[in-house]
C-alpha cells in the first residue's frame, strides 16, 4: 500500500453490490463521478478487464490518492479534476462520447472528515473550512460568521433536517466570531435542549452536515450531473447512485423518474399520448447496505442506493409498466 493510499483510507460503501450492478454493462468507460480514494473504481477495474474508468473529483488530494492506489491499472484509469456537473466538458476533453456506466457515491469521504485541517468534523479541532475543493472561494467561515440568522436557520433546517435550527442559528450568531470546529460544536451542542442531546448521535452532526452541503453547493450540482450521465449512457449502460441524506436521495429519485417517464404526465390508467420518451428502466437493487455493513462501516448507515439502466428510446411508453417499475419508492 502506497503512502497516498494510506492517507486516503476509505471503506467503499456497498462495494459488492456496485460490482454486481456493472457486471453486465457493455464494455467501455464508466465514469466514477466521485472518485475519492478510488475504492469503488479499484473494485470495478478488478472485476472486468474490458472496463476503463474516467474518475472525477473536485478534491485534488482525492485525485492524488486514487492515482497512487490505481497506478497498476495504467491507462485504464483517467483522472480529471472538476465538479461532477461538468461531466460533459470532461467527456469532451478526453474525446469520449458515450459511457457504459456512471457511479455517484455522494458526500464526503472518510479522509476528508478525519483530517482536522480540512475543518469538516465536529470530532477534531480545526479551522472552519469544509471545502472539498481547496481553491473554492468561500468556506464554512463565511457561512458560520457571515450569514444572517434567518438564512443560517434555513440552511441548518433544509440540509441538516435539524428541528432546533432556529435555536442553533441564534446561538451561533450570538457567539460570533466562531473560529474553530470545536467551538462551533460546543455552541451547537449547548443550543440543543438536554434531553434531545442524548439521542441520534453527536448533537452537532446535523448542523455540520448542513454547513458542509451549503459550502460545497452539493445539492445544486446534482440534477445536471445525473441528467448528463444518463444522457451519455449507451443502451444497457447503468447509473448507480449512493446518497446519504434525504435531500440528496430525493433529487436522485426525481431525476431517475424523469428519465423513466420522459416527463409524461398522462393519467396513469391510460396509455401515454403526450409523446414522452422513456430512456431508462429502474433496476431493482438492494436499497440499503446490509445490517452487517451498517454496523461495520459508520458511513454506510445512512446510505440509499438507486440504479437505473438505459433502454432504447421508447416514445409513448405504456404508463402501466412505468407505475409498476417505480414501486420501490
Ligand atoms: C464518498 S467520497 C467517494 C469515495 C469513493 N467512492 C471511494 O471508494 O473511495 C465522495 C468524493 O466525491 C467528491 N465530490 C463530492 N461532490 C463532488 C462534486 N460535486 N464534484 C466532484 N467531486 C465531488 C468528494 O471530494 C469525495 O472525494
């Protein structure tokens, strides 16, 4: 194991299920839109010799670590630093026109969380940073010390599903300037009523998640990225997405459903007459990691997994089929 690999040690969530998802896709290129430490890509490259990976990440430390870990695969791995909603440009840069697969393993990696200097974690003392892309112009400091109380409360509620968002926002504003992750965690914890502090993990977890999502615009980039990936798939190619909170998962579900129905709004008990074109079918895959994996890997516990497969364009798809195949929620 190289130093780069050790420095980016991340246990890939649902690794076996992801390998199984891409087992029968046509030979060609899979975009790993969230390359991270390259754990999923490594498993995919090992599973089939006729696959190549285009690995995207906005974090240069992740690209370095993945390149070191996957060096033995030579030209079967191409890495590219960008946001995943810049997929079209990345494909053009590498003269690629179609994909056999697309994988999104959303959110942050364990090494990003575990390195105090990245400022992602309430467990370590670090600066209020939380940028995945170290060149990004603004950081957690701008949100924590710059947003007005109402906007802060809105972020914490929307991206953290935090019911005490208003109290937390008021406490943060009252404690400014806040200069470290430890101080932020203290302020948030103190703002939550004592009985609620004892349930649901660390009291600051949801607020840190919310601020991280805001800093990195994580939900803004997702719809376009999923649409572009689906568009680029060959027939029989698959898109697989691991989401870690409800806001992410809802976007994934909506974009896949849009591709599945072609945007058809005809009554569900009648044949489609609006000319909508169905471009994917939902693949029934295990929706959650196994209980064993959830126990073994802390990150896996909130994962939601969705898979869809590109089909030959089907104008006027029969609505009855569409309803049946979306029953997985
Ligand atoms: C959960 S980790 C991926 C871990 C990877 N599957 C593995 O096995 O090592 C998510 C990675 O995606 C990157 N990322 C998150 N959002 C991104 C975006 N919008 N564009 C590009 N990379 C992104 C993060 O920097 C992080 O390295």
